C-alpha cells in the first residue's frame, strides 16, 4: 500500500476529526467509513474524487465518549478497489456529562451547541411492527408483519441566555432534522440521534428572564434524508451554466439534482 491516512481531532464548535489521505496512486475516488467497535457508517460527504493524489475531509459527527477508527476504500476510475487504508491509533472522543449533549443542524456543522439535555421518556423508544388481526371464523389471529419502525421520543434542551436562545432559534429555522450527540450514558446504538420534529416549541422559564426549555418531540430518522429546504432555482440559471444537453448530463446525474442545483 502506498497511501497514508491520518486523523487530527478538533473540538470547536463541537468534536470533529480532520481526515487526511496522502500518497494516493492509481485511485480516482474514495469512500471513508467511521467505526466505533460495534459498527461502521459512512462519513458524510465522503464520496470524493481524487484530483491530485490526496484527500482532505472533516467528520463533524463524532459520538461523545466513544473510540473511533477510520477506514478508507480507494477505487479506480472503473470502480475497482485499488487499496484499503486505516488510521492508527484510534481517536478517543471526549466524554460528556450525562446531563449535556451536542445539538446541531447536520447540514451546518458550525451550528453545534453544547446544551443541557433532558430525555423526555424511556418508554417505547424501540421498534414496533404492524401487529395482529383476527380473521372471521379463525380461532387464532394472524400476524400482519412489516418493517419495524422507530417510535416517537422526546428530548428537552435548555438555553440559559438570550444569545443561546437566539442561536438555537436560528439553528432550527430551516426546518431540517437535528442531530443530537448525547453522553455515552444514554443508551443508543450509534450515539448519533437524528430527530425529525414537526414543531419545537419554546417554553420560557418566566416572561422576564432569558432561560427557556425547547421540546424536540418527534421521531428518530435516518441520517441521509433529503433536505427540507431547497434553494430557489430557475431554468435561466440552468441555461447560464449549460449550453447543450450534454453539458446538463455532465453536471447532473438526475432531474432531481437539476432542480436542486
């Protein structure tokens, strides 16, 4: 193997890792995986082309209190695996107090805030399927199976100053999912809880003070959901960028990508 992979930890505005792969020979693209000893997940934004024999990417989604390793798979221009490289030693993410959590918009890592967290309930936060039904003239019910879905759960976070309240309000304004990175004391498979909440109501402690509680009452969702807010885009924008349909085909893989820009 000719490539070298290193990671450098950073902690502003939240825990992150700068991943560097150098000395790449014969590879055109790369996929990077994050492991915590139990499972591996793809690093967001890792499907990269390799223009000059090196790759640089920052992973902003580190779960607190866990030991992290990275593995990169390098591919040739025809999709064949050229080599696989890993980091050593492992990266230890600092632990959090059980009453705290990092909260952020996953599409804007600079929005990460360290805030007090209260878990609304531990009841029925697992998986649920369809259930059973009793057909006529049958003594036993039949099982109506289906994919087991996450049930709703609630989190309450607190902002203690006017500045924090304004920053959090700005974070949730786009209407996308929120990423909650709680203490490792909170039982969760990955330590990364992506929440989709139709509303996040604010309850001020009293009418004359800044502190407030915000209730994130929704459903845990997948981390690869489509963005809720799409920037306005017109056909004039497309015309300015692409003189021919071949130019369009070269820039965009699908019509959805054309519309989203």
